């Protein structure tokens, strides 16, 4: 009976160690995914900012003046 109890304690200890190791591994994986998600979110914000800067009214006006664009109110390729 004593040997059976000792084997049970050893088995439960081994199972607890395995479960703990798996839990730590999953927690590490989740943290890695969260960090990559935060990096993607920051990169997305930077891209949006550069897009908004590029399409800002002052930049558009600068491009119009620089390249000599002319605003056509009724283009010929559109049916009227």
C-alpha cells in the first residue's frame, strides 16, 4: 500500500510538471503572438499616417502646381 501511494505521488508530480511546462509554453506562444499583433498595429498606424500625409490638401496643391495639372470640370471621355 505504501509503494502504491509513493508511485501515485511520483506520477502526480510528473503529470503536474508536464502540465506546468505545457502551460508555460502556451503562455509564451500567446505573448509572442500578442507582440507581433502590436507590431503590426504600429506599422499599420505608420502606413496610415504616411498615406494621410501624402493625400493632404497642401500636398495635393503642391503636386498640382509642380506638375501643372489643370482641373477639367467636364471631361470629354464622360458622356454628358
